[in-house]
């Protein structure tokens, strides 16, 4: 059992270190770059939500609406690349 807690602690420490690195990198961005990064993150979160709703949807019309929304989000995300 101690091994499980120990590995969890290491995992938390790694996650905290990565978050700190991301915070430092975010402070080095210009306001425009930060706004773009936040917008991209928002689109990715919306995409994740739509994908999870598509998996649970049973109505074909609702699935079609979600597919249109997903295609639109993918098009907007393609602009970032």
C-alpha cells in the first residue's frame, strides 16, 4: 500500500512541476499570444465536451447537430496550426 501512495505522490510532484513550467511559459507570452492560447484551449475543451456528448447521444438528429458543431470546431482549430 505504501508503494501506491508513494507513486501517487511522485505523480503529483511531476504534475505540479509541469504546471509550474507552463505558468512560467505563459508569463513569457505577449498578451496576443496568451489570448490565442486561451482561445485554443477553450476550443479544445469545447471539442472534448462535444465528443463526449456524441458518444452518449442516441437521437440521430442530435448527433448530426453535434457533428456540425464538431466540424466547425475542427475548422477553427486548424487555423491555429
